[in-house]
C-alpha cells in the first residue's frame, strides 16, 4: 500500500451566502496548519470560485498566521464569497470569468495546477461542496491528485447527512436578538401585524430555533401588565415552515382572536414557506420567476413575508403590516460559543484529513451514529427538511397554542 505524499500547498475558499462561521473557519484552519504543519504553504482564493477562475489569491504569510485568532471575533468572510457554479458555462462566460469556448472546470483545474495546490478546503453549503467534488473528479480523470475537504456552512442547517452545519447556532441567536427590538414596534400602531421572515429555503430549522432562542430572551425579562407591558404582546403567535402545510383560513380565524384580545400578532416564517403557492400565482399571471445561477428561486424577489402579510391583513383586520427580515443581520455575525466549539473540532479534523489526503465534507454523520468524520462527497446533498417530530419543536407549538398541521415533506 502506497503512503500518500505529504501536501506542500493548501488553498482555502469560501463560497455561497454568508454564515457566522466563515471568518472563524478560515482562522481555525490557518491556526491548525501553523500548529502542526507550519512548513505547508497556504493561499486563499479571493471571492470563492470566482477568484479561483481568475487566479486571484492571497498568500497567507507569517503576519497573517500570527493574526489568525483575530478572525474568530469577526463575521463575514475575510477572503470574500461569490455564487459561481462551475458547470454553468453560460453564466461563467456572461460574468467574464471564462472566455467563450472555455470549460470553467478546466480553467479552475489549470489554475490549481499552476498554483501547485495539493489540498483545497472549501467552506460552503451543498452547492459549494458538490462543485468541489466535481472539480476533484475532473482533476482525477486528468491524473492530477487533488484532495478536497469541505466544511459545511449553511445557517439553514439543511445538508444531508450532517447533524449540525457551522453557523446555524449563531444565526438563531442573532435572529432572536433582532426580533426582540422589532417586536416593540407593536406599540406604534393599533392592530399591528408583525412578520419576522427568517432565512431557510427548504428547511425550517432556523426559524424554529430562532423562535426558541427568542422565547428564552422573554423568559429572562420582567413585565408590567398594568401599564401595557405584557409578554402576550411580545409572544410568538405563529410559526410557518416549508415542512408544514398551512390552513390559511383556520389560521386567520385563530390569529384574529389573538389580535382582538391583544391588539397585535407576531408571526415567524421561513423564507421558503409558501413559495410553491407564490410561484404558482406568479406563473398564472404570466410573470417571470427570477432564479439564480443554481436554478434556485430568488426568494428576496418573490418576497414570502409580504405575501403572507397580504393573505392575513384583511382577515385579521390589521391596520398596519410590518415585515422584517433578520437574515442579513444574523448571517454576518461573528460565531458564538456553541459554533466556535463546533468549528474548532471540524477545522482540526479537516487538517488531519488533509495530512492523510482524505477527501470529504467534515461533519457529524447522522447515518453513522453522529460520528465526526470526512463524509463522502456523493452523500452530500442540500434541502434536508427540518424534522418537525422533534420533541422540542412539538413543545414550542404547544407553548404558543398553534396546531401542528400536516407535514408536506418527509424525512430523508
């Protein structure tokens, strides 16, 4: 059996949307390499796959290595992100990332060869990591040995078969903080309907977890009901997720009773809730449904929060509807203590896997008793639904007196 050669040069890239783990993951990888393999060169591609295609990279020198711990205190990505699909040739040409007639995968492969990269660390969601797997397979066919090691970044927490994606804990905490201020707007107008739209295209985990974190904030507060400072006005009155069907008429009747009693209603919705209905409505009107390079519906364009507001406003007799989105506030936060622990364990293992040239996406494997390991790329898939049968979610619905509804997705 041949012992794999020790890597000489490592490249890092972050891609897709932001999450509260990117800066810390970059810092953690640099720290660990510096601790146990300081002889290995490190570069970082600027702006994800865009930087790779254009040959735009940073060299991680002694000063950057020494300052790596600072990255744990910051949100965003210090090396920049982009949404680029290497197999979408037309989009890459349109954006000037490759020339007409070029294959983006070959351009990326040629750049990695030119840069002498042995290990590519991709920090991103399923699109980022499956693109990396395709790239590794392309290089293998051309007899170039590249080890690709992914880290699962998505605040939706929706990657098969990974138990917990990096950044999701923090996003829930910051989404809760965001709404704690927004909810006080109920004082500004009689019969106020406040909708908190939370990120989550096909998975409601973040919305549910944000509601739990928000209610923990309320648990720690005191109130003065005699002066109108009541928990009931600040409470979560409804939670709508992509995994659960919604009976709009029944919910409108339930929420109207709350509006009549407390003069306001607060709803938490996942940005993917109701999207099928919205898209069908747009198509019936002959409107174009905007999509990104990966074919996903652009949720900010279809605006689910606004749609729900329109469905409920008249039936609840709302005088004002306020739709607020916490996504950009939450996803750009610095990692919290729970995520820092998870990131540390994942980045340490990622470097160990690099030294033994083991490809995969680092995560707790739900199909293998939640062992932290390098999960095989073909098993990585996005769109994992939130398991609405979890006891903590059932308890949440009971506490806010919301019927569970029917599941519209089945667990993988």
